[in-house]
């Protein structure tokens, strides 16, 4: 009798607990898919807006492929410094924050955010100063494109704003609030598109359609847009500050760590992620250092710059479209898998990983086939005044499927804590 009663009490206690666990799992699952859809919609909108100003610049009299060549060469240097100062930061912060939030340690999660913000503000400032003061040497001696000096100077403040924005986006992503990231990125792109057109038109009138000055004007718009994106994140943080404070008060399982230990943990997570991006950026920089120099031996300087503009402007923009859409998975997967791993929920990890890989293939395959088969019509439609480069687009489109899958698998590995594997894989690829 006693055994039967004890068994009844056990069943009564166990049944609601299973329902609660099921409900929590469903809620987390819905949050992940909603986050992916939100980020996908945001990335599609961002890419469409990016295409608008790229089409405008490429078809603008006095800019064209030569202007794209100047901007692209500057952007590769900017991207390399940006990679060192901030790429890998959102995923690293979101991973560490989501692990703390998953076990109820909101105080520890917020402390990671504050320390990361201060650390990367310093790193971002150093990156900005390096580009500002080194613009002349880089453009004249390294790139041998003196026209790129002003574009680099105009881009230099953006490194600081992107670095601190990356920390804030990582914190919000780690709290499973990807809407803040999506909105800030969309707002940034809206500003960038509008300001690029306005500033370039003003500069064109003032400078009597100088390609060099117009390229610098386009990058001024980028810097102002990054400031707008940071401004939104800062205001949003102020709005949710009371909610964050309430979460900190309800903290359980708080684990105190020294500032030095937290910085070390952030760097240990972000550096392997950043190394992956640095190697990709180095490949692009090798192109910017070598392509124009090599082409100058066979073509006039302006024609060599225009040919590089085809690769760095039109082709890269088109082939990066599916990658930009798929970035929703790499953004949402890292905190989701990190949180599931902290809870030891292997089923959720498998489900989200399988779904993400399958969807990435569905995104990449049509894009690969479409750009390879219809390269010439696409360029004629989008760039009627500068439609050359069909063969380059066809060759580059063959890489889309592999780069998209690579992006998703890297995010899964990073969320699971296998941070060195993506960097080692890319290192092998670069070596080959």
C-alpha cells in the first residue's frame, strides 16, 4: 500500500514536469525559427538596398567599374582591420552570454557584455587610427592605387563603431533577441543607401565628376551609416535596461570571474572565429595586391583598375547574395546550440543542425545554377552601362554552394565549442 502511494506521488510529480519540459522545448524551438526568419528577411532587405546603391554607382557616369575598383581595394584593407578588431565578436559574445543565460546566470552574462564592450572599444579605436594614419602608405606602396587614400581615410572611423556595435549585437543575440540585431543592420543599410546616393551626387557636382572624390564620398556614407546602426543599438539598450536589471536581480548560479579571466575567455572564443574570417580576408587582399599589378603589365592602368572593379564590385556583390541570406543561420545557430549544449539537450542540437544544413542547400543550389547559366542576362539587366564580366561571374558562381554550406557548418561547430576546426579547415583550403 505504501509503495502504491509513493508510486502515485511520484507519477503526480513527474507528469507535470514532463509537460513543462516539453513546453520549454517548443518555446525555444519557435524562438529559433522566428529568429532565423527575422534575420533572413532583414538580410534580403539589406542586400536589395545594397544592390540599389551598387547599381547606382556602377551605372553612374564618371564612377563605373573604375570607381568600384577604388572602393573595392579600400574595402579589402578596411575589411581586414575590421576582421581583426570585431569579426567573430558577435558569435563569441552570443556564445558566452547564451551559456550563462541558459543556466540562469544573467548577472554573469551582463558582466561579460560590459567587459567585452570596453575591450573592443579600445581594439576598434586602434584599428581606426591604424587605417587613418596608414592610408597613404597602403594606397601608394602596397596597393599602388593612390586614388584609394581618401576612401580609406573616410572609412577609418567606421572600424570603431562596428567594433562596439558587434559587442552589443552579440549580447542581444545571446539573450535570444535577434530582432535588435536585424533592425540595427537594416537601419544601417537604409542610411548607407540613401546617404551614398545623396553624398556622391553632391560630390559629383562640387568636384566636376571626379571618380576619386566620388569614391571617397561613397565611403563617407558607410561611416555615417555605421554610426546610425550603433546609435539604434545604444538607444535600444537604454529602453530594455530596466528589464535587464530585473533579470540580473533574479540571477541564480552566479559564477564570479576576474576581468582578466573573462577577457581571456572572450579572446579564446573570438580569435579562432576571427581567424576563419581573417584567412578569407587575406585571400581578398591578395587579389587587391596582385590583380591590378599583374594586369598593368598587359593593360593600361585605368583598364586594369576597371577589370578589378568587375571582380570586386559586380561579381562579388552577386555571389555574396545567397551568403548574406544564409548568414541568418550562422547568427542564430551559435547562441541556440551553445544554450542547448549548456542544458545538455542533444536532441535540439541535432534537429537545428539538420534543418539548417538542409535549408542552406535549398538556398545555395538554385543560386549556383541560376548565376552560372544566366550570367550574361543578369549583368545586362542590372548593369546596362557596364555589363562586362559574364565569364568571371560564371566561374565565381560555382563556389556558392560550398561557401554557403561552409558558413552553416562553421556556425554549428562554433556553437558546439569546436572553435579550431573551421579555422584549420580554411587554413588547409588557403594552403592548397
